[in-house]
């Protein structure tokens, strides 16, 4: 399993961005074991949550094992605490970076499929929102969306004040990410608005996998969005399972989500944790 740590210069963020890549191109097999056909790899662009960075998924889950089991490339960028949306006032075009530039750069660097049906986006919490928003906005690029414990917070942000000491709950922080809150719900930052627009235009929406813990404070927001998707006829899977907003839950459900994706579902290669016996 190749694990690559790299830095790329982004024209949409105007700075160098750290990215981790898991690439199962070096899978080791013994004679008689199945060998993967030589062809471009399917790819999952995987986003971290708030307080996190490009190392989170590797440190918090067994994502390397799941990637190798499915011959799946995983690309994990840093997105700061910015919800993966474009912020023109600060010249931080996170959506353009995630939905366009990162895909273009990694396709130039690695042997990746350019097909929509082989290209996926996912994330947890803030990254779950980012995956849904950018997966819908760039629906011609991504065939599937994985959203775990998604921070679908937009329906009530207009009532936020600056009274809280916790920055995530403050109105000024929300405005720094999303801009003018008076127009937020009718912008492409609102996944519900995006769904409605794409349905009106007759576009082919990505399939969506959602999961949230039954003790998670974001449960109601995720249930509401699932109900919205159902009413609009959007192909999606929604799981409410035991758990909270924590890594044990995300490790379990990123595995299940990858099994849900149309990957190759092969076998582990020979490694220190699997000697082929």
C-alpha cells in the first residue's frame, strides 16, 4: 500500500496545500492469487471535519486497509475550518479547489479513471457537508457522494448571534464561511437549493450514502435532509445507527460506505497485517 504525502500549489487558494494519498498500486500477491487488471483506478476524494486536517482519516480510521481491499485510491486534502465553499472576500475558493482543481491535478499525477462513475467524494461532519455541496455542484465529475454525520447547519444559521464563546456557534464565524446569510438559502451553498435546481434542469444527480449516529446532535438535520431527498426522488441510502459524533462510528461507516460504492471489492494484498495464510 503506497502512502503518499505531498504538497500542491493551488491557484484557487493561492498557497501550497498538503494532501495525503493512499494508492494501492503496489499491492503484493503470491503466485495463484488474483492480480488486478491494468486499468485506471477509481478514486474517493475524502474530506475531514472541523478542527481536522489531511491526516485525520489515516489517524482515525483503517482507511488504508479499506482502500487496499477495494483497489480504491483515496485523496485527502486539507480544507481548514472553511466548510469547503468559495469565499471570494478572502480569495479562498475552497469549492473550486475541491470540486475542480484537486481532481484535475491528481488525474495528471496518477493513473486515475476520468469517468464520473469511477469518481467519488465523501467526508465527515463539516466534510460531510462539503461532500454533499461539492458533489452536487460538480455533479458532472462525481458519481457518488458519501456523507457521514454531516454538518447540515444552514437551516438555522440566520438566528445565530455572537453571544457564544465557541467559535463554531458564532454568527461572525458562519458569515466568514458563507457570506451574506440573508441570501444563503437561495445560493449554491445550500444543498437543498442545489437539488431543486438540478432537478429542474433535468440533471443526473450523484447517488448519496448518508449515515449518522443515533446519539449525534446532527441527527435531526441529517434526517431532515434525507426526507427532502426522498421527496425529490433522489437516489440515496440513509442509515441511523448506534453511535455519536466520533471516530468509532466513522471507522465503521466509512467501511460500509466504501462497500456501498461501485468499487472492485477485491482482496487484501500481502502486508504486515495479512501474510496470506
